[in-house]
C-alpha cells in the first residue's frame, strides 16, 4: 500500500510540476515572440518531457537503469498509442507536408539511432549520449530557422502573457515538484516491482511511463480544446524526439545506462519503432493528410496489445 501511495504522490507532483513548468515555458516563448509550431516542437516538448528526464536521471544514478530506459521507451509508445489516440478521438487533426518531410523523419531517425546504439551491446555509453544531444541541437537549430507550420490551425486567438514574477514562480515550483515527484515515483515503483516479483522494466514500461506521459496528454487535450492543434501534434512528435535524444542522451552522459532486463531489447524497442513508423501511413489512410477517430481506434488497439504482451 505504501508503494502505491508513493507512486500516486509522485505522479501528482510530476503532473503538477510539469503543468507549472509548461505554463512558464509557454509564457517565456510568447514574450520572446516564438512561433506556435516551434513552441510546440521545442519549449512545450521539453517542458512535458521534464518528468521523464528527472525520473530517468534519478533512476540511473540510483542504480535502476531499466527504470530509466523503460520509462522513456514506454512513454514514447504511450505518447502515440494513448495520448495521440485520445487527442484525435476528441478532434481530427489536419496535417501539412512539413510533418512528413521534417518532423516524422527526425522522430524515426532518433528512434533508429537509439536502437543501433543500444541493441547490439545493451548499453548506452557516454559518447553515444553526446552524439544524441548534438543531433538534438542540430534539429533545434533547423527548427528555429526553417520550420514551417506542420498543422493547419483554426481560429487564432490573442495570447495573454503573465507577469514576469509569476513566470519565475511557476518555473521554481515546477522544478521542485518534478524532482520531489521523481524521488517518490522511483521509490514506489521499485518497491512495487519487488512486492509483485516483476522486473523494474515492466513497472517502468507500463505504470511509470503512463504517469510521465500525463503532462503530454494534458497539454494535448487542452491544446485541442483551445483549437491550438499545432501545439498538440508538435508537442507529441517533439516530446518523443526529446525523450530519446535529450532524456536518454543527457542521462547516459551523466552515467552509462545498461540494459538489465532483455525484454526491453526483444520486445519493447520493436513496439516503439513499429508505432512510430505507423503514424506516417495513418496520416495518409484512409483520408490524406488527416488523423481522425479511426486512426485513434487503431492506435488505442495497438497500445492495449502492447500492454497485454508486455505484462503477459
């Protein structure tokens, strides 16, 4: 019971911290007059990936590398199979060609880069983390200089900025809540894995990854309700890129990450690659350049199959 309460408390702090950080990040972007699609692909993605980053760094430093890896791989699967699915079940998204010429290919490149770095030797080394962070930096430079909207937006409403002191307060509160939440979540997840006799990977790939994907879900659903679809789709694609290149890149620079449970290499990583690839044909079938409720049903079905196979 104590482990379950730790997980719930940790998730609550992570969600609250992610939300506060998100508010501060978007407000800073508006003050700097950054275009919305770039906010979605960079600032919002980084803010909503902060729970994964803090949890993964803490888990790796505490000697639980499978929590760090399973959290990221599981979050990437949940972002597309659960978060994107719920988003497009609520409202269809029209997509323009820069999605498949830039954003999706970079997500697939990041996924394949991670695959080749870890699959053959089962460890993510410091130099590989440096390569991943450099790749992320080059992608961000490209985004800030050349990226055009990847989603057709509706009804552009004027944005209201917060006072600077409030932005700073949200930044501070968000950072503190994320750190405290990650400590509680890791403690509860390890305790639960021990109590149920399963590996940390299984807990990470299911409970922890869904929990750390909740900020993405909240950000995307709110963006759809406010008709800011550029942020909702850009946020999810960008978050997956950040999870791989920033979260695992920075974590492995701090300390190399070694696979303990081989299920990550024989099962989880292939589900991540498969669902990432599937997004492209779904954008074109059955209706070109559009993600609708049918696509959402397919993604939810795939996610449920993944959870069943993983737990089974």
